[in-house]
C-alpha cells in the first residue's frame, strides 16, 4: 500500500515531491502514484502522459494523481485520460487538506495560480536519492518570455523570507548535507536580493561547506552576488545561465532582457573575479524566424562565453504563448540545429576536461561511484565511496564526458 511520487523537470519539482510525500502521507493517501509533471517542453508533457499509461498497466489498482506545471497549465488533457483518477494544481499539491479530499472532491482541482501572492518555505529534512540538498527560496516568474508557459504554471514571482531560508539552510547542514543548492523558478529575482541572501547564508551557517546556485538570469545578478563569488570560496564557481540564444533579434523576439554583448560581458566579469569559474547555459534551437546566420551566432556564443556545458532545447511551441503564433522553423531544421549545438557542447566539455587533467580537486561523492568538483564536473572515482563524502582526488584523465580520478 505504498505512496510513490514520480518527478519530472526541475530541482524545484524535486523539493516539492518531498513535500507531496509528507502531505499526502499525513492525509492517509496509500496505494497511489503521483506524477509531478513538467511543462517546459511539449516533449516533457508527452513523456508524462506515456509514464501515466505505463504505470496504469503495471499498477491497475493504484490511484493515479497528476500534478505539477503541466497539470496546472492544461488540466483538461490529463483529466480526460482514463488512466488518471485525480488532477491537482501546483498550489493544491502542497496542502494536506486537498490530499485528504481525494475521492470525494471533483476529479480536477486546479486553482488560479496567479492569485497566489506568497510562497511558504516548506521545511524538509532530506531529498530522496540526492547527495546535495535543494533549498527553495523563490517561486513563480514576473517575466513573459514569448516561448515560456511556466509563469502560467507557477504564478508571479514571490520569495521566501531571508530568516526562514537561513534557518532551513542551518537545519539541512545540521542534518549532514555538505552542499545546498538554492533553487526556484527565477532565483535572481529573489527579493530583497539574491546576493544578500547568499551572504546571509554563508555568514550564519558556517558549518555549510558548499553553497551552489541553480540556473540564473545574468542580467539580474546584483553586486552582492558578484562580491560573494569573488570573496567566499564556499560559493561554488559554477553558474548555469539562462541564455536561450546568441542573436540579438531572436533575443528580442523571445522578449529576453539581455543582449548578446551583455551575456559575454557578464561571463568575462565573473571570470575576472573568479578565474576557476565554469559556465553552463540553456540554448533553444530553431526558435521561430531563426535563420541560419542567427543560429550560427548561438553556436559562436558557446566559445565567446566560454561555456563548458549546454542544455539544448529543440524549440517546441507551447499553446497559449506568443512564440506559438510566430512563423515556425521546419522540424527537420530544428532537429539538425539541436544536433549541431549538442556537438558544440560536447566539444566545449572535452576542452574543459582536457584542462582539468593533472589537477587536484575536492569532490563531493554521489551514488554510482561519481564525485562532483566545485565546477560541478563529474568525476569517476577509482574506488567507489559512500555518498556524501568530501574527497581530495587527483585527476588522471577523462573519457569525453567525465573526469577520471586516481
């Protein structure tokens, strides 16, 4: 009579899946499978639907509850699936009262996420299956990028109080977590300032060995954040940037707030402050109206920003977004451009790995015989160690995807 939660998407969903386990469990929900969905791409929604059908075949008597961003933005598509018993919205999934009403409430219970004005910091003591702890500091987004459906799944931006975040960071460190990752939908919009929050955590949680940031919007990076990167080694030298494109016209059509020059200047500035920093980035391939020349500027941006890891997203129109109504790029062209970007990312990663050979690095061990350097580079350990240890290792080589350690 188990309660299983299947998580798609971001670190924030991983945090909320822990809250679901607690709240649904406290409400007495048993013999159920919860699908915590992602809505970033059409492919993510497709995978969720495939998973729902698979679970129904494997567990014909279990209750299937669908929640998360895709359930929030398009509850009808899941409500019409015969395999699904209940659909809960993103706010409802965190409330034990709604879990207690399963079976007596309507099949679809999805409220107006735009009416939510505060975010509660849900105190959790661990993240199942993860060596590092994810700490939610913010939710929602006030920006309206033309390709993005997520604000309609998460609502407007709202931030957890600094004191609550610091206290939760202290609890996690006391529970043995050596590294904490700050997460949210748009964490650089954190009020009253992400840099101030980072400094307060580092100051008031001296036992914490590593603090890491999830994806950031570089145009919102404040002076305090840059100062912390320069001054405190416990703030990890790895930033994943929400870049999306390298062409200024495409960036305008995406309604992004930075230019190509802004992205390059930011990377150069951070590298001066913290020379060992590594940058990752999100880039969309085949955004509507993107020409070959425009795409090539995205390819070139990988080198000009010195990126070492890419998350490549083949463009998929999300119903209800402005980009879905723009002139679309042909599917085969999108597929080819995504392939080219991935190859570019693989070459950039190999250059980074080449530069690490011979170095000594301190790694945090994970399951499966892997460790992570401060730059978040994976290291295959010569002798597997239990998760959650800090080890000093010598890098002896790499296999094109990860470092190898003695």
